[in-house]
């Protein structure tokens, strides 16, 4: 399903309608970066901007934040987003650790998950980090990654099951 489907209709309906979305993205790791997820996050941000959200931290009521548990994924996302949007702020992106204490209207969580050998043990053995990622979203949380792999075990599996029951899988 395309990234346009994530935000399709947001302008016509209440922005609080669906506040949990899991977005399936399959890709492969290149130098510890999942470029398919980087592409998906970029497309999601484009749709969110069209729906009235922003990347500028001065308008914190509608701000988009991007989180990943992995520094190289954050670096790739930062480079891509800064080259695309001049008002993109480094305050809008970071690892789970750098977002502790900060909130955004929308959080996009790029898991970098793509294969059986690329586990989320880093997050699953520290459930407080997953809690930080989810709780940073005031209005909308979007989980991005290979949902089959994320659902293989631990707290990430429970998160996908929760989103499946109370949110949307796309």
C-alpha cells in the first residue's frame, strides 16, 4: 500500500480519528540503514504536511517527530529530510534516548526492521524505550517497518497486536 494511503482523507475527517497506525515496509539493510523505510518516512511526512502538520518546532501544536532506535537510521533520515525541507529541524528527529521528555503531535517510529537476522532485541529487552517512543506522540503514532518481523516476539509483537486491534494496519 502506498504512503498516500496513510494520510488519504485526513483533511476530510477528524485528525484524531485513527491515532495508531502500523505501516508495513519491507526493505534491506545497507550499512545499517533501511532505505525503504527512509523513503516511506519521507512520503509520510509529505502527506502529513499536506494535512496541516509541520516540521517547524516553533509550531509545536502540529509538529511531526521521527524516532528510530538506531543512530545510523536517524542519520540517514536526518540527511534526507534536511535536503528535502529547509525548515526541518534536528529537534524533530532523534533516537529513542534523545526524545525522552519531549513530545510531538505525530511520531513516526522507523524501526529499521527488515530481516530475520535483524532483530529488535535492543528495544525488546528494554521495554521502557518502546514506551518512550509511543508516549512521545500526543495525537498520532505511526510504526514503520517489516510488520512480519516486528511481530515475531517481545514487546514489539504486543505493540503490533495492539495497533491491529485498536488502530490500523496499512
